[in-house]
C-alpha cells in the first residue's frame, strides 16, 4: 500500500506544477484554504484556475502571483462584494479572466468526468456572454436538428479539496453542501485532499454512504484540522464571518493586499502556525454547535 | 450569529427607508408566487422574496439554491447559496449538477433574480457597468443568473428602488430575456412601488401598491412603458411583513 499521507508542503511540491490547470473544490463550504496557502507559499506560478463561483480563496492565489488565468462563472466575496484583487489583476494585464456561467462550468467539468468531448445545452446561445467564453461553440442536434451550444470538456491537471475525514488509504468522506466539488474532482487527473481527521477503515465501512471519492483516485492526503478556515465545514466549525466581512477593506488597495498576504501566509511556516497566530479562543468559538 | 445592524424590535417607524423599499419590492415579487411552486433562488433580494413567500401566502413552495441545497426553509438571510444557515435548514444537500439539471429539464417554476441593471426588454446585467466617462466597472459576473434566465419556466426579477438601475439598454446583456423553446423568460420586475411585466418586449405597469399613483410610477423610469388596461391595485405590505423583512435583512 502506498502511503498517501503527507504534509501540504510535500503534496503541493509533488503534485502541482507551474502552468497546471487547477480545480479548487468547495462551494461556500469546505474550501481548501490550507492547500491554497501552501501553493502561495511555494510561489507556484502561471496556474490556470477553473471554478464555477470563485470565492475569496482565489484572492490568495491571484494576489500571490500563482495564477495567470481564471475561467469561472463568478468571482468575488459571496454576499459581500467584488474581488478587488482579481479586478486589479485583470486591469493590469496580469490575469486573463474568461467569464462564463456556473452551469456552463459544471457542464464542462461533467463532460471531463464522463470522458466525452462536450455536453450540449441551450445556455450561452444569446446575450453578450454567448460565444465569448472559450470552450463553447454552436452545434446542431443530429437527432432533432435543433440548435444547441457545445460546452467542451475541462480536465484539470489537479483538484484540491478539503473534507471532514478519510481513512489512511484515502477513502474520502465529505458531507454538507458539495457544490461543484465532485464534478471538479472526477474530471481531474490528480486529487489532493486535506481532511480534519483520519478515521479507521472500519468506520468508513460502517458509513460508505458518506464516501464521495474512493481511495484509488486520491494522490495525496493531508491531515489538517481547520483546513477550510475561514470557510465553514459542516458538523465541524462555522464560518468566520468577521474574516469575510473585513476582507474587502483589507484588500482594497494593492499595498494593503501585500501586507494582508504577508500576515496571512508569508509570516507563517505552515497552516498550523497561521492558525496558532489567530486570536485566543477564536477557533474554539467557531466550533460547530447543533443549535 | 452576527448582526449587521440593530433590529428595531418591532418599532416600524424606526425602520430605514432602504429596508422599507426592499421589503416592499420583495413583497410585490412574492405576489407572483403560487403555493407549491418550485423556486430557484438567487442571492440578495431574491432570498427575501422567498422568505416572505414561504412564511406568508406560499408556505408550501419549494426552495432550491444553486449550490445544491434543496427544500430549504429560508428563515434567515444567506450570504451565499451554500451558507450554513440554509444548509442547516435544507432537507437535501445535493450538488450543483443536481439542481441545474432540474432547471434545464424545465422543473423550476420560477427563477428569482436580481441584477445591477434591467432594461426595457427585460435583459439583465450583472457583468459590468460603463460610467458616463466611459470607464468600465467590473461586477462579479453571471454566476447562475444567465442559466436561470434562459432555463427557468418563468423569471421574476426584484430590484431596489434606484431608478438608475432601470435603463433603456443594459451596458452588458448577462442574462438575456430571449425565451428558449417554451420557457417564459423574464416575466416581470418587482420594485418598491410596482410590478412591470414585459409584453412583446416592452414594459407594462401591471401592479401598483394602493399608496402610489400609476401615472407617477410609469413616468418615474426612463422606459417607454405604458399602464396596463387591467392594472391591479394591491395593498402595501402590512406592518408584520415589514418587521419580518427587517429582521431577515439585519440578521444572518
């Protein structure tokens, strides 16, 4: 049996190359912040990031100079505002932004998962987004002769995700809102997953309905408690709303963003050291409560 | 749970004009929802519409969010379509593919959307604004809005009062009001005073609150609109609805 358990540092060094296409899992929930921190820390560059709705973890990767392009349906701080970092990177020519829609991105990842070149759908036939995203072209249905748009497959080089738990072999159990995580993982060539805890294989066998990815698909397994902080993880911890609320003002100007990145990532040797530097009791207060 | 501002504890006179306008717009939109319908709910004001529908005239409507959450009781305002508060009040945690498949199969009765701009053709913009000086201001983008506008059986838009958002022609058509197959496209837009439908690509004032005057509302926008011969005059939201809306908007 290959030992897949490793540190985030080893996983990112081994399985993410510059110029890779990277899918980031988690949708408002279970966002793999710890792995993203490590990508920034290792100064990976020219990554092509793909996602339906890109949350503020993308700000870390873009501010850290890791991405040269982003294909997504949406980007920003959900329910709060714009991404100043992505807007600046696009305006300065440092980031190519390919805007699409969330469903088109799901279809393209699903095509990648199915191993087919495209999936037809009527979306993106009209309006100013039509035909502008790469990977969408008009076709005629061979059966009905009706017009559709072909949404071409995306097969990312690597997916990064966070989940509640796994056994040491990498059978991954994730529950709560999954969003686009499965489509993205199953379309990808490699999967790096961080989990809150390692459980026994017996525990997995007693709850196979919670397993979302089988061990043979997992390349690297990282044990990282609070690995989705500041997002939330169902049954484990709540979102740090103050972090999301203050993010806009901390990243509004380029200089502020730089010091935010220093304090969030570069000042810390790893994610645990970042967590330790958070105010006392904060993580305790965020612990999941069944209320 | 955090508060963004202090609730007024039921004192209606201290509710801000902005919240009052949002409550009136959302209540107006909710009058378009029938009980037992399935709604695909966008973030922002659409959530207040869903909340008011669910806790008043349409208690059995089924809420679906793009993250994959289904059969949600929308008790408090979610900041994202996967927020903890709606995930905890969902009967099913599905995937995005699950819910967008329902949308594409024609199983969604009403898509509830908002936008930065709406024009007199019912096209919506959530991608970018062009200022008078010609500068482009980026917005977060479609998300699922384009998909909902094309694929829902009917789309109801809800907008705050700012008349600058009601334009002759949107700066960018993110979500086109061009119905696909037999789907309905954008049926209408609710605002704090009224509800406009789109008939033959033109806006028609269809409903107003009884405390407003139809001609004034019709002339208040930069739209080539007219008043429907079957104009409906409805009562504005009662105090308990406004208080419930205020609570929803200030707590999450």
